[in-house]
């Protein structure tokens, strides 16, 4: 995996809206915080555009993304929000100049489209992280803190509390993944993700529980779960019971899907559509140790 260069004070970071539209005041909060860090913020020309649910038409969102990728002075690209729309522009993006000197692409939710392509196709690391749409909702301040630290090249080794469904053990491998619904939607395309020897992170929001069950069985039957080194499960917030009720929780559904495998499984990692959304360097090599007292994540550059 290629690791983008760490930022320094005075470097430029671009903000674009490649998917859903966003209120200017939310971006303004992020700009202020980034400038306090010592970075210079460059806004995409169409970052505040609106076209139905999108932040402008596909062509204009694509232009902003391409311009930020090609500009050598832009050292990182922060997506303003998720929503929907990244998959509509990805196949038209030219990554040639980007690959000569990769830069951090940052976000979560619909931005998983970019993460999956970068990690599985281009072998470039990226940051699954809080975005301007919810900088203000950062419950403990740690979400934004971990993003700023990662941008500066300091990747914190995490320790979290155990969960009753965790499966104990130690595993190593490149971390991949993101939003489960997005990963599921890429199955069978040339942007499909590769799980052999990897550690998979998944999270989701607002899905029907039966749909979660469908997605997990799709991954299981498609061989995406059998070749993992470990599974890390983040927030599954706002999940819908349905009528009639499905009967089991999100974590129980996932637990059932992986019960025949022996690798470590971590539940309740603080990342996803939740207020505590710690930064995860996707594509980076990580060692995970799961025991009865805690779960540790140690990052390594290869």
C-alpha cells in the first residue's frame, strides 16, 4: 500500500462535496478548526451547489474532485459529507497524477466508494474519518483529534473496552472496508473489494435488520468472510426492526454470519454514523489483539 505524505503547517487541504449537498455553516465550522491547526483550506468551486439531493450535477462534482486530485499544492482532500453520489462519478475520475504522489482522501459513509477503489484497486491508503457535516457532533472531541493527528502522520494505537460478543485472538493484516451497504453495492463490479488476508471493518446506519442479514449472507456465500484475518464491527445506528420484527439485533446478525470461522471479531469499535467516529487508516497494516480485558490496535507502516 502507498501511504500519502503527512501534512505540515501551512499545507493546503481541499474540501469538496462529491455526494450530497451540505449547509455552508457546517463547512465553515470545519474550515475554522482546520485553520486553527495551521492548514490552509481550499474550497471546491461547487462545494455548495445543489441539484436535487446532490451537491450539484455529476459533472461539476467530478470537476471539483479531479481538480483537487491534480493540483500538486493540495496535500489532502476532505469530503464535506456522504449521502449518495460518489459512485456516479468514480468511473470518470483520472487518477494518473494522483498516483505519482498520492494524497489523503478523507471521509466515511458514501465515501466508502473511494476507499474501496483506493485500497483494493490502486493500493493507496485513505482515511475513514469524521467529515465537516458532523465536526460539531463530535461527542468527546476525539474524532476530530484523531483526524488531525493522522493528517500530521501520528497514528494513535487504540485501546477499547471488550464486548460480550467479541471473539478472542490476535490477527494482523491490511485494514479495509467502510460502510457495509456501499461495499455490498459494489459486489460484482470492477470496484469490488478483495478480502483475502485482510482485516475488514464494517459499519452502517438506518438499514432494515432483514437487509443487514441479506448483506451478511451475501458476503458469506460470496467468500468475502471466509478468507479474513479478522472482522471489526463499528456503529450500526438507527437500525429498523421492521413489521413483523426481525427478532435479533444487528450485532447478533453479524455474529451468526461469522460463527463458523475462527478469526478474532471486534464489536462496538467507535467509528461510523455515531458521535464517536475515530479515524481509521484504511489500507494500513494493523495488529489487533482481543482479550477479556481490552482490544488493542497497533498500526505499522510497511
